[in-house]
DNA sequence: CAATCTTCTGCTCATGTGAGCAATATTCCC
DNA sequence: GGGAATATTGCTCACATGAGCAGAAGATTG
C-alpha cells in the first residue's frame, strides 16, 4: 500500500472508530468513494493499526487459547487478559477466578476432585460460588500440613471448595516432605493415609498449581525446604514444583531422593489422568508452566496472557 | 445491568471482536437471540469495556480535539495519539509532524508566516515536505542568535521552512535578550531590525512553541539566562515562556524589566492576530500549555493526548 | 510499442446490524 | 394482591457493510 494510502487509512479509522461516522460520510469528508473507504479500513486492520482490547477482569483471549491448544495438544486452554493489570497479584486473582469459572462450568461435574494446595488454589476456592457443584468429594493429593505458618491453609482450601459444592472433603493429614525416608514410608503404611492416597489416585479430575523454584516458593515459606536446598535444586536444573515434586524443563524429577520423601500422588499418575487442570499465572512462573505443558502434566491449562505468550514463543 | 449480563457481554465481545463471529453465531453459542447479543455488545461498549486504539505515529484523537475546541474556544485543536509511545522525544516528534501536516493543509496558504525558534520549530521544519507551500515569506518573530551553541539553529529553521515552501526567509539578526535595555533599544532603532519586526507584526499567521520554566529551558541552553534567573522567575510564578517572554498561569508577564530587554513581537500582538498556531508537547509543558490556551495566546493548538487531557481536567 | 499480466476501481448483491416499536415480563407501591 | 410504572424481549424495517466480479488503469516484458 502506498504511503498516502496508509495515512488516509488512519484518517478514515479516526472518523470511523472515534467519531462513529459511516463509511459513506467518511467518503464525503476525504473525497473518496465509500468502497475505497471500506478498503482503507480493512487495510488499517490488516496492518495492525487498529487495536481492540476488552478491558475487564473476566476477559479472556480466545485467539491465544486456540493457538495454545493447537501448538501444545492441550484439551483446553483458558487465557485471561492482562489488559489494564498492574500487579502480578491482580493477574493471579483473575486467573484463579477463571479457574473457578472453568470448574463450575465443567460437565459432568467430577464426583471426586483431587486438589493440591497453595496460594493459587486457595484463591480459586475463594472465587468459587456457593453451590457450584451438586456434591463433590474433594481429596487432597499431596501433603501439606503447614509447619510454621498458621496451620490449616491447605485443609481450609479443600474444605471450602467442598463446602461450596455441597460436598465433602477428604484431607491428607501429612507433611509435604519428610526428613527421613523411613518416617514417610511409615505414614504411607497407615491405613487412613493409604486410603486417602488411593482415593486421590482415582479422582476423576485434578486441579493443581505449580510453584517456581526460588526463595519465594511456598515450600520454603512452609518450612519444608531451605533456601539453600532450593538453590541446589535450581543448580541441578529445577524450574519449579508440581504437587511438591521438583522437575526440570524436561519434566523429570530433579532429586529422586527428595522425591521419595515427598508425600502425595506421583507425577506419572497425573500424566495418566484424563482431566488434569493446571492453574499457573505470574511472571515468575513461565518456566515451570512450560515444563508442565510440554511434558503432559496437564490436559487443561488456566493461565494469563503473558504466560501464554511466553509458551507460544518458546 | 445485572452481573451475569455483564459477564455475558464480555463473552459476546470476545467472540465478536477477537473471533469475528456474527451476532447470530454468538447467539447460538451463548443461547441467546441475536438481538440480545447486539444489546450486550452495545452495553459492553457503553460501559467502556471495549477499548479501540489506533496505533500509528500519525494517529490523532478527534474526540479530544472536539472537547478541547468546545471547552477553550480554540479555532482548531490538533491532538496526536500517545498510544504506544515510550519517550517524550517520540511524542514531540509526532506533534511536530502533525504541526507540519496542519501547516501544509492550511488554506489559504499564508503569504507571510511568523515563526519562533527552538527544538520544536526545528523539528517541524524537518517534517515539512518539499513544496508544501507556493512561496511563503517566513519571518522570525523573536531574537535568537545563539550565543554558545553552534550558531544558526534558529536561522536554519526559518530558512528550511521557507525553502521547502519555495519561498524566502526574513531573519531577525538579534540576540533573544539583551543585558542592557539601552542596547536593546539601539538595535530596535536600526532600520533593518525595525523593518523585520514590522513585517513580523503583520504576518498573516504565526507558528510558535513554548518553553517550560526550568533548568532545561532553551534560553538557559543558549546562554541568555542562568539557572538562578529561571529559579527566580519560577518563584515569582512563571510557568514558561512564549517567544522568549516568561508568563505566569494567568498569562501575565512575570518580570517586566526582563521583558523590556527581550527582542521580538509583543504577546499582545500575538493575542490580536487572527491565526496563531502553538505547538506544545511533552509532560513538562502542561503548565505552560494551559497558560497559553487559557489566555488567548493561540487560536490553534497542536499538542499530544496527555497534554490535551491535562488541559481538559484542570 | 504492443501484448500480457497485475493491480486498482466502481459496482451489484447478499448479509450483518442498529433504531424503533409493540408485546411481554418484572418490579414497585399502595 | 392489584394495578401502575418500568424494564426486557422479540420483532420489522431500513441502513451499513463486506464479498465477489467485471472493467479500467497501470506495470512489465519481449
């Protein structure tokens, strides 16, 4: 397109989109036929000069969702818009809201739902509406009795989700990681614990988040790991954790010994499940999000626009 | 509008604007009649959830221009979009481009055009296209032989504008400000100088910019004023200068004695002129822009979106 | 310079869309 | 609970718009 045509297309776009003139009226003003005006507007769009944004906390980016599905083989992808968002916290809240919406709209509603714990899942639980499901048995899929935080965050997440679905919660009363392998094996041998883990394995659907591998990890906050341990894991290639298990960019367990001391379902059990919903958002989580998606750890991803774009670029 | 309707309007907008579905198709997806979809889309627009931006260096903001004209009584207002602009420099370049466009489109083309000098006017001269006018006599309206910068910026601005219009330039070979009143009076008594000033007074149109009152002022750079003098002017209420003359927010000369030593046309001569085009852009110039517009110093304002919004707010 | 190919222009026509208007549903108030 | 006021819905109709096409203008090549 010629240079003067480009300028004309901008003038036409101003009159069309900002002044709500018809193409006919614009034609009179710019001394063009209305067909020419129509073509100029089309070219302005094609050149990307017209940017249309939906500015709303609940807005999603459907084209990005489609591209994500196509390029990764995910069953479903939910991408919330980051238009007009300043903080990561706000973005994560939007993502949690979208995850709650997705869960609520899920048909058939899963009878048993396996969930992890953490800030994200807690946020999801808060965004769910009372009566979102007709009785769901919510099962914790990894250990998480907090050590030095106020206890019960993990439990309250599960209970809230279950309560709001008029269902019941099955808790996994165990730390996330044991210091000694023997203790972990002992607790797994317990009839109650074993029962919960069996229930978790057979859940119809899973919802979980993922943590980045850095000093701000929830596992550090909760006292299960030290900053030094995290640094060591990072040095060995860890990009983050899923249900308490640290993986590298290829989805492989970074520290098998540590993994053995971690209570909860195995990653392979997630890989085999038909419906696994990962909720991952925020600028620090791009690497772990990629690892989760690339290595079949989820069938559905709920995330934000920036993370989704990072996945598409890489 | 109800809460669920708001959410529906967002879903509809996603399908309409991002997926290019027809309202009919959206109706099928969301189980609504196509009229309901149309109404939801209209409400999404009315609520400001749909933001349409024209992203282009030449894009203008016509609605803001209209509001500016209405609220200030300007004959004309040109407001360039700041969408996608990072630096003030880029914004000022866009504004200069718009001023060049405005000059070029001006009918009838002024036979004599009075101009000031400075970074902005120089920028305008560069953006003008060869042959923009059929012979224009460009006259400098205020003194400006630079003292310690490379000389000729002021002169070259005038010459370039004239040359590109296939016209001629009349220079005002005088410093902007004299140290002593007697010297200034002497130079004004000179036949040549007096002739140029008379020509300047009677120009058919004026184009000028304005400077903010701070240490970065062009008059400080050029060595006519010291930072201390500027600080003193600010303390006395100065918000900036127009053709070398410092004014306060009410458009009044801040320092009459200094004003007397300044060479160029008087502000009242600008106020009486039928066509005075002020080109003012950048975040540091909001105050002086307001003073210029509010006190009738220009009939046409060329500025950027942010400055325009600041004018509308105050 | 002519022949061919390509791009651009003006138009017809089918479809998409918003204004306006009854009919219906909902809310409010006595 | 009844009746009025208000909001919502489904619709007709006129207008706005994009797709597709034939002819004109312009570029390219032998």
